[in-house]
C-alpha cells in the first residue's frame, strides 16, 4: 500500500506543478519536461520517509515473487547433484 501512496503523492505533485505552469502561461512540451523535473525534485525533498517505506515494500514484493524461482533452482541443483553421484553404465563414477 505504501507503493501506491508514494505513486499517488508523486503524481499529485506532478499534476500540481503542471497546473501552476499552465497558470503561468507555459503550454508547450518544455512545460511538461520542466514539470517532470520540478515534481521529481519536490517529491525527492518532501517525501523521503514515504520513498524509503515504498522501497522496502517493493523489496519484499520482489523477494516473494522470486521465491518460487529460487526454490525451483534449488530443486534442479539437488537433482543435478544426485545424477552426478550415480555410476555410469560401464561402472565408473563421473566427476564433472
């Protein structure tokens, strides 16, 4: 939920900056780029705690999403280790 709150706050700041630039009389693509840069700077300065919490939550989401991949890799490695311990049909043991 922190990720969504951070995204919403940054989007709100961006829209506010776009609105202010519109009122000032900037209507072109330069206003959009300036609003993007100004909103990034403002959000960076005003939202450090929310950014940190959103980052921690995102790390948790990424870890959970990769857990299945890590489990499958571990299972595959265990199977590969078992197959390397079996002797070849001619009676020799493979040491790869």
